[in-house]
């Protein structure tokens, strides 16, 4: 059974979504198109791989200019 998710969009994002629907998915609801977008994104993610952690600069890259 699907679970409801609320997505808050700025006016510009909503306008872009509406343009996409008009051009590529006429007759589909915003909800359906957002679900399709989320599904495509999820399918494109590597299975079982977490993103690499940001380890910062290597010791040989450190100098006085990047001291905080």
C-alpha cells in the first residue's frame, strides 16, 4: 500500500513541474509525476552503496591558506 509523502515546492519549481507535465506527461497528476520522478531517481542509485564520506584535504594539500 502506498505511503503519502508531502513535498513542498517553491513557485518556480512548481511551474517547472507543470511545464514538464504539459510537455511530457499530459493528463497525469502532479502526484503521479512526482512519484515517477522519485521512482526513477531511486532506480538510478547504486544498490547497497553508501556515498563516500567527505574526508577533507589530504595532509599534503594543507597549507596556511586553508587554515580556519
